[in-house]
C-alpha cells in the first residue's frame, strides 16, 4: 500500500487566495483526520471523519476553513481566503476504525506558505 | 478537554546513552497513550503505545511506562543510535471520542 497520499507537498500562495489541500487515505480505513503543525502550537487536530461523516470539527480555527470527504478515498481541506497566519504543515492521517488503539497513519504533509 | 504536557523540548545525548521523555495529561479518563516519531520532512509515525491497564511495555530498545495515579507516562530509549535523532511526540486518547491530543514534542539529537 502506498500509505496516505497528500497533494500538493508544497504550496506557496498569496494572502486572499483560495487553497485546497487533498488527501487520499489508506484503502479500507474509515477514519480520516486533518492536523495542522506549527512551531508555536505544535500538532493540532482540526477535524476528523468517520465513514465520510464529519464527527468533530471543533479544532477548525474559523469559518475560512472547511473540509469535505465526498467518498471513502478522498478528502479536501480548503482555506478561503488564506492569510499569512495559516502558514503551517498540514497533515492528513487515517485509521482502520474509530476504536481506541487504532493506529493513525500520517501522510507526508503539505507545507503551506501564505505570503 | 485533554491537555498533554511534554518535557524536555530538546534533548541531546551521546550515542549509546539513554534518553527519557516525560509527559503528563489532565483527563483521568484517558486510556490510551501512543508515542510517535517524526523524522525531518515526514509525518509522525507510531513507535510504541500503552493502554491504561498496563504499567509498562517494552519493544527492543524502547519502553514506555504509565502511572495512572499521577497521570504521567514516559518514553525510554536505551543504547541510543544516530538514527534515533528525530522529534518525538506523546499523545493521549481521551475517553470522549476518537481524538488524540499531542504533547508539544521533544527534539532528540544523538551525537556520535
């Protein structure tokens, strides 16, 4: 298996532009997580899905952020409009189930720079 | 919600020595504690985990201990090697749902 796939790996954009990050979870996994990593705030959970349904989006910073999971093999995280403080590495992770102890497998991340 | 504190933030050890990273958590209902290793340019990867009904777990050169009464858990790496250099994160899985709360991370440097 190729693992969790994220695209793009790097994104540089200007303030005010729309940014879309993409994730393909491991086949057969039914839980998907979006994290943001910064030096100041560490690794933060933004939102997670079980069986394509958003379960907890309390970590989404503001209405500029939205996430979708139209099917079991694809998810997007969108920022519109983007701001310089959104600059971070965004990780997608997936796990086999929502049960405790299900290992979360992380993708390689998307490094976002907003100028 | 859950709060996880991790210390130290950086740790430099000589090759062959041991490294210890400590974490505390706030939610007494948390019952699963994984440790992740993140190498440069990569996503975190699970290296070991421990559940609340176990006090200690070992896997080759790494071991984790859990003290539920004190609400703290630790990662021990023995006979450190240069390839152990990375950022290590502890995490706690809250009873409230399928969520991991991560500590702030420890950057470990193993000097040859």
